C-alpha cells in the first residue's frame, strides 16, 4: 500500500470514527440534560481522547483532503470546555459540546466523507 | 429587562403571598448575560466558581427539552420544580398544564427570583390557581406547603423535576425538599394502603360499634370541659421507664391520657389514667390491653376503631366521628359528633383530643420517637419480642442536641405532631419525655418540673366526669335502629340492581368496535350515575358507603385524563372507569349487607339481654 493509499484509509477510518463521535457527543449532551453527570463526564473524557485522535488523523492527511480541514477552528471550543470543566459547570460543558464542538465535528465528518467518496 | 416589569411582578407577588421580593440591582454574585440567540442567561458566582443557570447559547431550546422529557403525567399531576432561574422552562411548561394540575416552583435564591421578575411578566403564573412560587430554604415552610398540595389522591402522581444544575448548586435544600416529598409520599402511601387494607375492617367496626355508639357519648360532650387543665399524654417510648412513677403526683391536678399499650404499665404503677384512647381499627389495639381488656376507665375512641376493644370495655365511651362516616353517623345516631385531626399515632390523637377538651399545657411523656438506649418501647410496655427493621433507621435531632436514631414510622408521627403544634397557637406543649427526638415547638422540661410548675391547682376531674356522664341520657333505641338498618339494606339492594344494569350495558358497548363508539354510547351511563347521585343526596349514609369507591376510582392514574388525549382514548377510559366503578359498588354493597345482617341477627339480640340486665340492676 503506498503512502497516499495509507492516508486515504486513515481518512475513511476518521470519517467513520467522527460519525461515532457525533453520536457520543449527542449522548453526552442528553445525559447532562437528564442529570446523569457522572456518566456524561465519563463520556466527555472519551470524547476528548477521540477528538485528539481525530485531529492527529486530520493533520497527517491534510495533503489528501479534498476540502482542507482547519483544526485550529476548534481551539476556542477547547478553551471554553477547559473553563467549563474547571468550574464544574455542567450547563456550560453541555453547551460547549452541543454548540461549539458538535458543529465542528459534523463539519469535519462531512469533509472527510467528501474526500473518502472522491477517492472511491 | 425592565423595572416596571419587576414592579408589576412584585406587586402581584405581594398580593398573593403578603411579602415583597427585593430588587437586587447591584450584585456581583449574579450576572444577567445576553445569550447567543439574544435572550438572557444567569451567571452565578458560587464558591470560587462561576456557573450558568441557563444555557448561554439557547435557553429556549433548553426549556423545550426540559418539558419534552416529562413523561407520564395527567391532568391531576402535581409538578414540583426545583429551580426557577429566569423561568424559560416554567413558561414552556405552562403551555401544557391543565387547570387541574398543581404547580410548585421552588427557588432557593431570592436574588435569582428578582432577576426572573425583571425579565418576564409572571402575573399569569401568579394568578394561576393551584400554584405556589416558593422562595427560600426553610424546611418547615416547605413541609407546610407540601401539606397543602399533596394528599392521598395525588401522592403517587407527583413529578419532582430539577432544573439545570440546581441540585448541585443548592444541594442541602435539595436534599430537604426531596426528603420532605418522600416523606409525604410514603405517609400517604401508607395511609392509602392502610385505608384500602382496613376498608372492610373499618366498615365491620362501624357496624359492630353501632349499638354502643347510639347509646354512649359523643366526644362533643367533653368539648371545652377541661379548660386550662394540664394534660399528660403517656406514650410507650423507652424513656417512660425513667419517669412513669412521677405521674402518681398528678392525681387530680391534671388529666392523664393513656394508650392501650401504656395502660398496663400505668396500672402496675398504681396510676389510674383519666382516659384511655384507642384509635386503631385492627386487632392489635385489643391485644396490647393484655389483662386489662375489660377495664372501665372512660374510653375515647372513634366510630371505626377496633370493635373488640369497644365490646370488651366496661366503662363510658366517647366517640369521635370519622370524616368518611358522617352521613352514616347522622343517619343512625342523629348526634352532633365532631371530627378531630387524629394523626397517625395514639399520642397524635391524644394531643388533638386534649386540645379539644381545652387542656393547657399539653405534656408529652414517653414520647421518644427514637430508639433511646437502643430500645423500641419502654420495658414496662413491651409485649413479647419486638422485631425492628434494621434498614429503616436514620438520625434526627435529639432532645438534648446531638442526633438520635429513629425510623420512618416514628418520623411520620413526629412530623404530624410538629405540624399540629405549629397550628395550635396560644397553647403550650411540653416535652417531658426526658429523652428521644426533639419535637419542635415544645418546651423541654423534666416530668417532675412539669408537674411542679403546672399542676398547682386541684381540679376534681372525677367529679367533672361524673357530671358530664350523668347529664347524658342513655336512651336505648333497638327497634329504631333495626328499622334504620333495614331501610339502609333496601337502598343497598337498589344500588346493586342499578350496578347490574350498568354493567350489562357496558359489556355490550365494550364488545363494540372502539372505532364505532361515540360519546352517544356513554349517555345511558349518565342515567345510572344520576340515579346513584340522587340516592347519595337522599341518604348521606349511601354517600359514605360509596366514598371509598369514588376515591379509589378517582385516584387511579389509569382512569385520569391525560393532557391532549384523543376522543377515542377518552371514551375508552370512560368505559373502563365505569366498569370498575360498578364492579366496586357491587363488592361494597355485598360486604355492607353482610355486616348489617350480622348486626340484626346477633348484636341486637344481645342488647336485649344487656337491656334486661340494666333493668334488673335498677
């Protein structure tokens, strides 16, 4: 498998993975709204790890992406999340997940799928 | 944000609750912040953190979600919302509420409420019936408020909902509210189960007590007869062993009220109480009397209390009415007989009776309501081995500070007593238990101190009782009673026939295709209902007999209309409700007729013999 093929494989994996990440984020938001903060926070930890992996995958596949993804766009959301986590503000954590992180991940998911489709 | 809006809300609030809400304009703890969708959110400084009470992106969407997740409610659901915030969720919820729904909003922080008052117009909410906007963190106030809204018919139909992260920001009061709701729910569940469980026994007791009831006294004969006489309510708590002997000093300077369980202990200590109070409908009330079942100390009891206690008793009896038997009492006795708030224990009831008699102060003895020294009852009042539920134990404030262990049943008694004391202004309540749980509203003294301080005047209690008893004419009316019983039985036969007809018609409708049923099909049932209503109006005794049927049916969530129900769903519910209603009537009629027949055949005969004995003596 050549380098490009490897990267395309990674794009396809990342496209699928971000789909699952979207489900996870929605689930965490629901859990916060249902008052199950413990379970929701467990998910948030997994979401942050998942985002880190996705951002690495995006970075290494930048040159094969049809529409380049700018991962720095999520920095503000990360800052907001870190502030919300520091304050243990469940309302704000859910807000940041839903209104800052989710739209970005949805956008990445679409762009990754476009690249994956173009190649196939 | 507007100051005129704030003033409008405060003025309405003040009109309803008689107090104002301060306008917290200069506050650094609470900030109104514009949201991304041009609404407002609230940011609260909490300890060293900053927390949002609403979404800072879309509080309206958040409110819609809050309401969407509410499931399984109907038009009688009581909504208790912990957290008002700026109130987006309240405005959203109000769109779905039926006028029958009760709504309690609890906002622990008055400052938050002042912000809500400056953002939205709350006059519609404040004008709404069955609504209370509570602010503060006072346990007793929330207890009293819940008492106004929660009752036996809706205790299992409560939606307690926490808004946002209010349970994390105000956790102590959240715990208080949660516990108070839990206590009310369990109190009414127990009460409902007891009622259901004892329903038949209540009826059996009523009819078995009837002959004595018509001949003996009404509690009204004692009303206000012992003004400012100290009353000693003797209970069987573990501390009673410590100070029971001191009660000998009371003599005729106060009234001693005993329950069944404490009677033996008092007699063993050469103390003759002035009244024995017996409330329980079950056989346990008879068994605790041990070797004193045939005592002749004046008995204060209710029309539905245990029949064996009443039959065995040899002295004068004073009957308290029961709210569900007033029609029957009037039908049979024609006596004025008051209903008293009797609570859940003999001590609760005795306190209410003492107050009714005019007694003051009311002094509690042996009212531990706690496992003092790990014991359940006083040694002197213990009967056999007592089993306690190890899982049902928790700590409450003790009489001498610190904590003592109690259980949910005692806690229910305690809650009732505190509420009773709170509502009995102008009377002095003394806790002379010398141990156990703190009863808020009481003065704490030792029994010796209480007697020394309050039993200074001699009052000839026995002479007063003799006077009351001799003023009452005991007129035997067996023939009249028999006629009334037969008339009631004829009415019950008629009820049975109506129910048969209704059930037959319902069966036919039930087997039709539900799609083809219209409101027209339910018209004939209204005729049956009207016939029953007329019978209840003509004879309030019939109303009493059917009251529990109505209660059961009306509090059954399966039959209560849901908000936004379709016509078909409504119809199906009406049919099922009616079927259950007439089935229950038939069961009740059969059971009451059995008690009437038993009374006519057995007891009225024995009264003749009893009557002859009285005649022989005179």
